[in-house]
C-alpha cells in the first residue's frame, strides 16, 4: 500500500463544518471540525478504493486570499 500526503481545508459554514481535499475533488461535512475531517478521510478512502487511474494534483503553499466585490 502506497502512502500519499494530501492537503485539506476545513471551515465553518452555517451550523456545519465543511472539509475539502485540495489534491482531488472530494469534500465532506460534519457538526464539528473533527467530524468533518473524519468524514473527509472516509470519503477519500472510498474515492481511492473506487478509482483505478488516480491523478493527484500537487499543491504547494496554498493561501487564503480575501476578495472584495460590489454587486447590485
């Protein structure tokens, strides 16, 4: 079994926490940050189990950038 390192984000959205993997298009959520990350781990395990040809995007030094826009 090959071990890979993935970069994940977690943030609060309303009453839940959302977790998202930056390397592959997989996300999950939970009532707590820990639950959201645990659910993401489970979703990632299923993703890699079902995928035969996996492409993992290498992510280097992600940043959170704030944008301000005006809208009508």
